[in-house]
C-alpha cells in the first residue's frame, strides 16, 4: 500500500491509501477539491471513504466525492450517518477493502462516537491521538480519552500514527514547557522544527516515537506527575491525563 497525505484547510491532513493497482481509500475528506485533484493526478479510483467522526473539517467533502463516484462506499460511526456514512461501524468491527482488513476501535473523547481504523501498520486515528498530543475533549471525558489512548497504546511499536492535523510542533512546545530537561522531547522538537522549515509533514509518526515524546502516553511517569504538582503516585492515571489536557487547553 502507498500512503498519501493531502493537506487541507490550515493544518488538516486527508489520507489516501493507494493499493498501487489504481484503487484507493479516502480518510476524513474535510473538503473535496484537493482530493478530487489528487485522484485525477494519480489516476486513482476511490473504493471507500472512512470517516472517524462528525466534525465538518473531516466530513465536508463527502457529498461532492459521492457525486463524482456514486458507487463509493462511505463508512463511519453512528454520529456520521447524517454526514453521508451509509455503513455504520462500532467497536470490534472489521472492514474489508481490497486486500486490506481494518479493525475498528471506538475511541471516545474528542467526540462521543469517534472511531479509529487499524490495518497494520496503519492507524487512522482522526482527532484522538496526535503526534506529541491528543485531541480536545469536546464531547467526552478525560477518563474516556485516557482509555481510548490505552487501546491505541496496546498496538505494536511500528504502528504508523496517521493523525488528521499538523499539530506536532505546538504539541512539542507544550511538552517541553512541562518537561524542559527531557532529552527525547528536546531532540525531537529540533528535528520537527527543521522538517517544518522545509515544509515537510511530521506525520505519520510511529507509536515507538510517541511512547517517548507524547506526554499523554506517559501518565504513569512519576517525573511527569511531580511536574504537574502531584507529590504522591496516583492510583488513577486518568487524573494525570485530565491535568495534562487542562494545562494544554490554556497553553
């Protein structure tokens, strides 16, 4: 498979999974124009659209794409039924597209019905996990998002984190404000800064990298807890997650 990122809006990524036989899958098309242009340029026919959640910057292009390709299948959680999804997915479902099989995870937090699609090594996680960060809690709770992160953290190190926004540098700046002496975060921030200066995307990341530089995956870290003002180890790591998200919201 050939993974293609299509920039959209200010910092979105729309993903294409090209099977290298002229067919592809589209993930979270927030707008149609760059997708239709890429399909034409690469001579690709889309077989399916995968939607992770209902926000317009992820679903806004569905209608135009369906008009152009009426036989395309549109998958998504229940919350996207009004946005064009015809095949509704839930936790544990398996989607077969061509030679690929995608496992479905229900990952609430950003929205109540948010889902992620996984076909090793690719993880399309929408606005749940970003490189060095996590999505805002618009509808869910910190406890829900923490458990969603735990599901994704159970995947292999080589998992490719195909998130939907280019937030990596700002997330790393926040992480450095919490753990300024962390060498992994410092080194990665330097690398990402150079990449962005060259106009390069920082995604996909890998879960191996995220385990080191994503504070939301390090809630058991005693040093992190101390920096957040937690003097004794907590029994519930979701409390650490909540404090982190609260601080990130006001960063």
